[in-house]
C-alpha cells in the first residue's frame, strides 16, 4: 500500500471525518476512512509482551520478564534485542503500535504497577527504555512510552493530583522520558491517568506542548491511557491527539460542537489529525495495516532469547559458604507456593496468555533427578484459579461459557454465543458479538470438578458485575445480593466472596455460575478505571492447615541435602488497579522460611516479586536470589542460575529497604483527599538512603556473581570541547569462572548551590570477561546530563562551575574508585 499524502488528505477530509480520526473505534483500532484509502491500524499492550486484541480468550504470546527484571539486566544490548523480538511478536498480532515501555518511577515499594517499570533511577530507566524502543522501531513497529507523567501509584489513579516540585518533576519523573527522546525518539507518548499539580496529564498544555513538543522536539502521536480522557476542548487544545479506547466519549459530536463555537480552532484539529495520519503512514511503511489475523511466533529462537533475558535478570543477593551453585548429584527439596506455579507476570494490562510457562519445580527437575516437593504454605491473595481443574462433560479440561442478552429470570432465553475456555479469569472488556449491543449482557458457566482428596474446599468468586456460583445446584458463593468494593479488574471490581463445601475424592460435581456484566454491579469505587463489560474470576482449593503444611516442609527439608524454597508475590498482589498495603510476604511464608532454614542449613530462598519485600529472616539463610516475574522461561532461568549453567550477573534496579517505614515516600504515598504530595522531592530510592546514611537490606545496583571482579586504573577527563566526559578503567575477572560485571558510574558535585543527593548514577556498562582476564572499559558521558540539576528560578538545567567527583564501583554502596573533573563556567540549557 502506498503512503498517504497527508497534506492533500487534509484538504479532502470533512470536519466530521477529521474528528472521527481523533478517537479509536474500539479497544485497539484507529478509525478508517475508506473513501480516501485511510486504513485502520491496531495497537496492543504492552509492557512485557504483545497480547493482541483480546483479553478474552486471547491468542497465546511470548511473555517477557517484567520491567524490573529487564532493568536488573543493566544490559542495553540485550534489551534492544528484546525490543526487536517484541516487534516480531507485534507483527504476529497485526499490531503497528505497541503500548510500552513503562518508565514511571518506583518512589515506593508498594506501587501496584512497580513491576512494569525499569528502575527507581531515571538514568537506568531512560537507558533501558531507549534500548527497547530502538529495538522495536528498528523492525518498523511504533513504541508508545508511558505514562506521561507521575502515574506512580494506583490508588485513585484517575482522580489523584500528584503535587510535585518543578525540580523533582524534571530530575526524576520526566528525565527517563527525556533520555528516551534523546536516544530513541519514540513514535508515541501515552498520557497518565492522574493530575499533575492540578491539571490532568491528558489536558496539560505545559506537558504536551511546552515540554514534549516545543522543548524536546517531539513530532509523533500522543494518546490517552484507556479511559484517561476527561474533557473536550481542553484535551484537544493541550495536544492530546487521540482518545482511546473507542467508541469515543469525549470527541465526535462534542468536538464538532466545540469547533462550531470556536473553542477549538480548525488548525488545531488539523494538527491532531496530522499526527494520526503520520502514525498510519508509519504503519503503511512497515506493512502492518488492516484487520490482520493474529498468529503466534513460538519458535526455539524466541524461547532461547526469553531464557537468556530472564537468566540475565536474576540477582544473586546473598551466597554464604558458596552454597550456590547447587550440586546436581545431591538430593533437592523444592518447597513453597511459587514452586509448582509459573509466576510469570504481574496483573493488569501487563498480563497475557503465554505460549507456555515453566514452573521452578519443572526447571529444577530438568537439572536434577533427585527432587521432592512440599507446599509448605499458601501465599494467595485470592484463591488460586481453577483453570484446568474444571472439566467439560467429556472429561477434557476447561469449561463452557454461554452468552445471553437476557437475564436468567427470562424463560427459554436464546444463547447468542458459546465458548470453551481453560482460564477461569475471564476479562470481557474487549469481548465482541454482533448480537450484543452495549455493555449489558449475561453469561452462564457450565463445568464439572472432581476433587483429588477428601476435605473442605473453598471457592471464591470475584466480579466486575454480579455473579453466583452453584455446585450441584446449591449456591456456594453469592457475589450479587450484597456486594463490597474491592481492587479487582483495574480497581472497578469487588472483593472475592468465598464459600465452602465438603467434597469427596473421586466424585464429580456439577459447577455452574450465573454472571451479569458490569452494569449490574451495585457498588462503585472512586477513581477506578471502568473497563467496559467487566468480567469474573473463579478460584478454589482444598482448605489447608497452615501448621501442618509447615511441619510437612520441615520433615522433607531434614531428609535432603539441599533445599530450594520458592516464595514471593504474584499477580494477585502486584497488579494494575491497586497498590500493596505492606511490604511483607503473604500468609505464613516468613514462618515457613524460618522453619525450613532451621531444619536444613543448605537452604536457598528464591524470591519472585516485581518490587521489594521485607526479609526478617535474611540473616538466617545462606543464599537468596531475586528472580522477579520471569516470563515464559521463569522456571528454566531460575534453574540455570541455581545450578550454575548461567553465572548470575543481574543487579538490583531499585533499593531493597529493611521495611516500608524506611522508604522516603512512606508518609506521602496513596491519595489523601484527592492528592498525593511528592514530599521526598528528588530524594527517591538510593538518593535518599545514601544522603541520609540510612542502612538498607540490599543497596541499589547490588548483585553477586559466582566469580569475583576487581576494578582499577580509573581516569576521567573532559573531551576537547568539554561536552563529553570520558571515563576509562580496567576490570579484571579474578575468580574461577567467566562472567559479566556491571560498571556503575556515579557523579557528585562537591559544592553545589542547592542541596543535592550524595551521588547520582550517570552511566554504566556491562562487560563480559573470561576468568583471569582484564578488559579496559570506556564510557562517554554527556557533561550536560552528568553535571546538571534543574534551576527552578531560571526554569532550565544548570551546570555550575566547580569540581565534580566521579565515583565508580559495582553498586551505589560500593564505589571504591574516584576521579574528578572541573567545569569552568556556569551555563544553563533546555531541550534534550
């Protein structure tokens, strides 16, 4: 298809057609204008994999490690390769525009979407984002960096006002976007849900025009987050090009009316239309247009890269007595709730249906033949999904869903659709059926369940709508008559209502459910994102005795040579739509770890979470690894590191404090009367801990290896034009195995005119060095970015004259090498 002549089209489009281009037509597509040959193009989430067009019964996809895992690699080359694979995945799903990466800042460990972002540090986050964007756009797929800006919590995310100083906004929260603009030029920006200093981001002229377009030189497309447009003329005039999703709420006839009364000028509409047409041209050039079928890209090459990325992200936090790597010829107990479950991603728009997902137990079992298992404790926030524990009448795994336009009270109502599914988390936000108009319709589930053992079974039903669960015709869970607001379904759903029933092993029970979509729900939560027709989540398991499970784990631990204890969080705890309420591991996990570590001194704790958890037992266990949410290859990558197939090289992209109360945002997190005060200012993460000399559990940039490294011979000098700083040092692998080390370069101004953090990351490199060898490592830093802070009185970056220290090491807390450089004259600058 030939490129569009956008300026000629502007003269041919009617006002109505122009306005139609400024909103999506459904959840994922832009509007076509067939008479002028303007095609529709497709967008798709997102942050850690390309889902395609359906939350409901979607086509399987590659699930990448979560954002913090990607950040933990500190490897821009690897992340660029990840971006290239994301582009191939997008092409398989017919998507021209990918809604990612996410570069919001992890100002608190509790942020519900913290796992989606790369780091608490803007330089690391911006560098990772730029690498991913470069990879994606090198293959012709547009990247949408998000969420612009300060969408750093989920609590009342659409209503909350982020109150922040200009300096913190520039130095911490805007900087990763600025670095991505400088180094990769993303084709699109997605606005945040929240307000920034009193104005919603999607209608903020200062953000969208003054900073993004005028100062940074952005010429791409700006889009709202889904449901994040809140006005007609304000958003259009501020620079928001397209409202998503469709059908439009705020555009269409409302924009036409605003145009008629001159609240929106014709030339403003034309600017917004040009941005949309330019993106469509980008898709045409890449050959990605139209309503393409969705396919898969599940190849050995895909699996290998996913496994390499996941293994490179794993951080060895502790390894006393060189317990790791484990021995393949010794007996192993695999214990914990994350062992036989593939905790491959967080919740919300980052979630998808993976090609496959390897559990830690499966990965470990492929390395060792002497593996035994115990549950030890449960860690669910909601009861585990029933999924394939439900069966059809012919014994095949799954369940039937029947769709109706009329409620169950109507006799002989007509079935308008029927599906067979194998996931009992059913999100209907993008379900389509030509016989269903609007969001109100009804669903019935039909299946069977056969318990494996006698006991009392608990079943849980969470809805964004209304629902009742029946077993053998008896109501076991009623989530319709009396509803309570919860945090499910992006914050719009209910709490999980739970019922129990005694069951006999081997007996088959009939399972049924009646569900009404979101318009039937009787409770509403302030500031939550309404997501179309809603959905339901059905979980269940046998009721366990916590103390008995721990005793079983202790007994097993005493019988084996080595223990791998798999603990952490999951998509119940870390998800879009809500924040965590504390930093602790759930349930009895702390007690389990204490007990097992006492029973066997060779215990390794494998933690999976996207953000920090507290570890009151950290001093009692000899080895800890942080494995994040590792995508499809979660279990294999964990086993690769545990048994030494891969030498760990990940470094923490965010600080792990001892407890949440130590975090600088502790007193200023979550919405209070509609606002959140960014009271820690520029002192986010390690900037606060190190400036205040506050002890942490594991510092920013920390990560061990199965070998050792030394750094020496540091020099730092300005280039001839004084615009660049050249940092050179030697890195030697002094240990027994090949490995990669992350060289971290921090800068400190000796005598600033304002208070500044004690050091700030300004560059990094990750050389791979064979054992016994030395590599010279060179880094070139832009002096503007290495030395500046934001001058609020001049509304510009300032480089002050004076001396600056260059501190080099392998974590923020370990910088043994020091050099310096000087700046002759004070200067100010704007732009990128």
